[in-house]
């Protein structure tokens, strides 16, 4: 089981997801599975707007106050690290480290306010890549924000291939953001993963998006089943 003291439960908002994944009006009407969704407020905000969003993450074995306590325990440390490396980040979407801190708190509180009722409604389910419990082709779109490719050192190429194939088993299209690893370099898995998926008959496209916090981290991978 996941250990909470090894997790940094930082989440992003609906607006950030829209930018990271270039989600247009038609995309937002799709049934969406957001894997590794953690304490993002994408589901809470999207559900309030009538969107069909399902989130999964191993983190959801925990209760709201456990995740909340962990968030506030690591918040200042993380923001201090960001302040100390201020020039290594792009300050556009968030104007400064203090604005980033305020956004992350806003997102976290939005998530906690929705989590318990959302869990009861089945919108937040425990799910761990590379094996999800959903049945095949349940969703039109699946998203992975800040998990695949970001943790390239912790998860190897085979894990990434299996995880993306799993996303495509349960959805018609998968989008992944960012393509940079934690060291801010392009993930070494991109090329072998792309080659492997294309050999299996998938189409992989890399697109520039208008969201960038890690310098050069403004690209998203879109994978679809080729006909
Ligand atoms: C940095 S957070 C990203 C949260 C959210 N997607 C966002 O962008 O705001 C990474 C998430 O990956 C989840 N995670 C870790 N291992 C996982 C696995 N094997 N399968 C799915 N999610 C996993 C963690 O629990 C955590 O919530």
C-alpha cells in the first residue's frame, strides 16, 4: 500500500488541466478518466460544471484529513525549494512562488471539500497504474498529469508502455503532460515508448500547449488507437 509520508500531494486546477491538455469545449463533454489525479481540483470543479470526470489514484485509500495534513506538512518546504531555484521555473501562469503557493492551497481546499462526497459517489476511486480495474473502452479520453514521464527515474520504459496501453485499454485516447522528468530534461522514455506504441499500431503525437512551469515543459503527448 502507498505510504503517505512518501507522497507530495500537490494538485492542479481545472483551468490548469484545460491548458496542459488543450481541452476544448468538445473534449470537456467527453467521459474522462483522470489517472494519478491526486489532490487536483479538476474533478471537483469539472463536476460542478456538469462534466463527466472519473479520477483514480492509489492516494484515495486515505481520508481527506490525512491527505490534507500531509499537504500542509510539505507545503512550505516545497515552496522554499522553488523560491531557492526561482530562475529555474517559468513565471507566467503563476506570477511568483507566493502566487503558486496560494494557487496550490486554493486547489487543495477545493479538492478536500469535494473528496468525501465524491468518493461516496464513486468519482474518486483507488486505482494504480499499470493495472486499472475499469472495463475496456469505458471512457472517451484519459489524462495523466504530472505522473507519467515526470517520474522517469522511478518508473522504467516498460512501466510507461504498460501504463499507457492500460489507459488506451479503458479509453479511446490518452493525453500525457508534461514530457519532462523531475530533472527538467525530456524523459528518456519518450522515444522508446513512442516507437513501441507505433509498432503496436497506435498514433503518438507531441503537441505544444500554452502551459509551462518547468522551462521547456510545454509539450503534451496524445496517443490514439489507429484505425
Ligand atoms: C504530482 S501528483 C499529480 C496529481 C495531479 N494529477 C495533478 O497534476 O495535479 C502525482 C500522483 O501520482 C500518483 N501515483 C503514484 N503512483 C501511481 C501509480 N502507480 N498509478 C497511478 N497514480 C500513481 C500519486 O499518488 C500522486 O497523486
